[in-house]
């Protein structure tokens, strides 16, 4: 958003603060109009708004969009008494991840915060040197940031569209075909058939059938189970693979799948388990890690969206993980292993320079070797499932 050209007359508290934030070193303007500024400052995300618009839905929407990563809201203008009245009626001001302060017309900043990002923002506001606003430089900086953001967004699109998510699509097609075989031999309703195809059980793994730790992640227990997992894998894996590339995604998926099976064995008891949920939780954890630890590897706007989406997905899926019949151990194990390896693999991504496109992603030889090994393990798991299907069909 752009403000009207230009501000006229002497600036008030809001205009002066917006002017100084835009020209501050390290500030990145995310949105700006005549009543609101959203900026990624050196101390984190900050929203500056006129005190008069505190109750408007537009401000509440901005706070909601940013509060997942913590946000400082600075209300500008008015007196201390007016600020107390306005803040007392603003429901969003009580959110635990939101810190609100008030810059009055006389230059006071309340409350007197000292620690954390909010304290740093307050100290910066109070330390600003007074002076006449430089509106030509202000608008030149806005134009420069807009051009940089445009090039950055073009780089994001080019990077994502250049990578076809073949790993994700192959996994979805392969598990879909395997599930059709399950239906052919009535495996979802026949424990013997499901066991023959590679379901995970403590007893079988204790007997040395370790291949079940991966084969079981290719199987599903019902049409609904398969449909939900394959749909989520298609949507989530598409994005993660476009960001990480096929080799890293393949390694991550296999490790998360095995990690989920390993944790499942701890809590499984005498039950059998199947499903890709552990690996999918690994991908969800990877999305969160990319959003948090991907600084310098992915643009800030993209990482913000990833953190928000991953947080919502993880919370939603956590709520259903403890429902009857759900293997929550696989979810936990997949998320832990996937998160750790996503952090390791994120470090191998090329740097993403500010305002431009990243360097070509040249995958190292060790990564290619690990990816080849992961593909081999998946192929072996699929072969064991098909072999079990064949022998089960021969025996009935």
C-alpha cells in the first residue's frame, strides 16, 4: 500500500514515526497507507498505527496476521489519557504474542518497557534525533524497497516453478497404486492380508523384519485414511520439495518415515500400524524449520507465510493425534526426526541475496548419494509390499 503524496504541513506523531521507520537502517516496509505501517525492523515486526484507528478491523487484521511470530504495535498520537481509554477497548491488545505501546503527541512512550524486542523498539523511538522530515528521500526509499520486493518475488516464483515435485508426485502415485492392491485383496478389513503386505508390529520387527518400518508407511487402513494422507502429501510435499529440491526431500521423507515408525514401536503395544502420517508430520516440521531457520536461504516474506501455515497445520493435526485409532507415536517421531534433518538440510541450500534471485542450487555429491540410498530403500519397501501381496494371493 502507498500513502497519498505527499504529507502536507508539519508531521504529527504518526507521520514523524512512519518517516523515521522507513528511513531507518535495516527496515523493510511490508505495507503502508495513511493510517498503518507494517515494517520488519531490526528488532522484529512492528505495526505503527494512528491512535484514532485502534478499533478498526484493518488494524485487528494486521495484528492477527503477524502475531504468530510476535509483533510490537505502536499507537501514535493523542494524550496519555486518550491512549488508556482506547487501549482498554481494543480486544486484540491482550493477545500474549502482541506488545502494545503508545507514542503520545508530547513524545512520551508508554508503558516503560525495557526488555526484549519491545524494549528495543521503545528505546529506538526515544533516541530518534529530532529534525525536519525529508519527504523526497522518504519516497525514494519506498520506491527502492518496492523495486527490491518485486525482484525478490520474481525470484521466488522462478525458483518454485523451476522445480517439478517429482518425488512427491511419485510417492502419491505409488501409494495410490499400492492401496488399490490393498482393496483387491481386502487388506483394509483383513488383518492377515495387511500383515502380509508389511504392516508394522513390534513382534515382526523384533524378529528381524526391519523393512516393515518403511513398508508400513506406504500402506493405509481405509479409503478415508488413504485419501486424507495422499491429499495432504500432495499439497504439502509440493511446496516443501519446490523449496528443498528433490534430493533433500527424498532424504527427509525417508528419514521422517523411519523415525515415525521407530517412535511408533515404542508405544504400539500389540497393535499393528500403517500409514504415511509420520513422514507427513516430518514434512510439516520441515516447513516450520524452513520458516524459522531459513534466514538467508529464503526470502523473509516467504518464511513468514511458512511459519504461519506450519503452525496452523501442526496445531490442527496435534488436536486429532490423540483420537482413538491414531498412531500419535508415529506423528511425534516423524516430526522430531523431520525437524532435525530439515534443519541440517536447510544449511545446504544456496544463499538468497536480498532483493534478487538465489544462486543455482548445485547439490553436492554426498547429498546425491544419500538421496540415491533413500530411493533404494523406498524401492525395497515397495518390492516387499508387492511380494507380500503376491504370496498372500497365492495362499487364499
